[in-house]
C-alpha cells in the first residue's frame, strides 16, 4: 500500500507528460501543418526575392538596349 502511495504521483506526472501536442493524431497533424506552413512562407519569401531580382535585371536590360 505504501508503494502505491509513492508511485501515484510519478504515474500521474508520466500521464501528464504523455498528453503533449505530439501524442495524439490531431496534435501531430497540427504540428505537421505548422511545419508545412513555415516552409511555404519561406518559399513565398524566396519567390518574392527572385521576382524582385528578375525585375531589376529586366530594368537593366531595357536601359542597356535603349543606349
């Protein structure tokens, strides 16, 4: 009986630790969605930077052609 009293808090702490976001299918899906969203945001920023560079290059080409 004394052993049960000692183990109860440990068991409760372990049970609480197992209830994190990654422990359920919904939690894991949400974590994946967040990771994908961050990667998509990064790709969109890279795309914007590339398009800005292309615009600048095209502008320089037009200037050179007009000379």
